[in-house]
C-alpha cells in the first residue's frame, strides 16, 4: 500500500482531451498526470524548472502542517525524473541562512551553464541565491543578490552561463557562479510590474509585464493596467517599448528575431468577476511591431484568473498552459498563434479551483504545473486544501 507521503500517479486515460482541428503531423499528447501530496495539509508550487541535461523536473513548493492558515509555512523541493513513476520529496529546506530565519521563497530557475538556483528571502528582506547540489538536494553555495524587497517572477538563461532574475520592478544580472553583476530598475518606465524576460542571441533582452494605471471609475473603483513589452540592452537601457490593451502576458521567441505573446484583453478591475476576458495571441517582429493577432477564446472572471504561459517546442509547435472556467487548459499553436490542438483536464469536483500555474520544458517534453484549491466542505467558510497537479506533455510526430 502506498503511504500518504507518496505521490499519486493518475492514468492519463482518466483525462479528457480532444483535437479542435484535424490533428497535424506534430501532435501534443498528454501522457501522465502526477500529484504532489503528503500528510501535511496544504501544498502550493512556487516555481519549477526542467533540467534538460539531467532529464529532471524540479518543483519548489510551500506547505503547512494543518488547515490553520496561521500555521508555520515550510518549504520543500520535489524532483521528477524523466522515467520516474512519481515525484520524490527531497525534504524540507532552508530553515535559516546564517542566523536569519528564511521567511519566503522567491523562485527557482536554471542558469545558462545548467546550474539550478533557488532565490529566497530572509527576515530582514535580503534576497539570497542558492546553488542546488542536485545529487544531494542541498545547496552548494549562497550569494546575496538584493538588499531590498525583491519579488521574483522569472529567470532568463544567458549564453555566457549566467542568468537574468526578473523581479516586479527590478532586473538582477548574475554570472554562472551566482554572483551579482548588476541590479537595476527600468527608470524610463514608471509603475511597471515585470512578469517575464527572454534573452536575445544578438544581446540584450525582451521583457514583458504590466504598466499600472490609477484611474477611478464609478463601476469598479480603480482601473489598473496595460500590457507592456520592451526591448532593453545588455546593461538594461530601454531601446524600444510597446503598450497594448490587457493585463497578463507571456512571451517566447519565434525564429531568430520574432516573438509570440499570449495575453488577456482585460482593462477593468482585476477582481471584477462580471467582465468577460478575451485570451489571444500576438505575433511580434524583432522590432516589436505586431505582425498578426488571433483570439483563442473568451472566458468569464477577473484577470487574476487569466495567467497563461507559453513556450516553444519541436517542429514549430508552441505550447500554452492556462486555465479556462477553473479547469486546466493546454493548447498547441503554430508559429502564427493559431490553435492546432486543445487539451482540457477536467476538474475532479465542482469545488476545485486553479490558483497558480507554470509551464516548463523544451523540445518535445513539457510539464504544466497547477496549484489547485479544493473546498473541503460546503459554503464560503469551508477550509480550502491546495494540491499540486503536474501534467506531463509530449510533442510527437506519430
């Protein structure tokens, strides 16, 4: 009998998937579903990275020991090897750094040299970058990278072996050893919340985020955002920027110079549940000019439910992970942003709600990671338990 601490592998035949058009030579298949759970009550993924050279998925997660929302939060690392039947917990990590307790995990990523790093924050607000020894699931070294509050939303790999940490309003460039080369804000862009970054082979970066606006409206109070996409130099100087209608966005390179952006079309208050949100794509050139726009679908609910992630795969396939009507929604797109296939993993009960998501992978292997909240009873006062679902995807030419 499998223990409560073990992870459950759920057969993919229990999931509902369908091609929305005639399936092409390159197909996106949902092969497995995994679930992270243990005897602890609550689990939420804080970030994930797919190590191609090791063939291992690493997931950073938080958990509580009971359904008491005031209970102490702990952090753990989980690994899922390419041929493994279930994720394995490496154990609870990072109780303190030196004499300072750790109060939060900022994220996990991979540097250009393949090193897995974890960003965390101590009780004084100092950010630390730890290199992970993947053989022992323990940190090999540690570097301070931020002396002020830093909310990390992503990490871009660099050709020189280092990386770019993308924070809400700050960029931090590190070398292959995790040492800080520079830390800067985009001074020319006020009220910017950065969400993602992509390094360019020609040098510099393309960044995507939300530019905040503060406009009182009688219907919903404050209208808050526009999509922002910008190109910056290697030393974080702004070269070009474009602003579009919407709030949430994810980008991935197309070819040598272009980009594909998946975004919502929200402009109202993020918690206005009565407003329909249009989810679509924009194909951008190297100069950020819009070459093509497509609509994926329209969904109800506030834009805080509209986060999507996109990544490029083999055979010109682009994979999008998101959620629609509180169910995981995964699609493959062609290079123009047109939907080729849709996979919808059905909720296991009407009380199941997606609260966070991630998409990692490259080539033919991808993982969509969802944190799902499950109401453990009736009514708004019922406790909500969060679990982590991992959907394993493969691009195949069968």
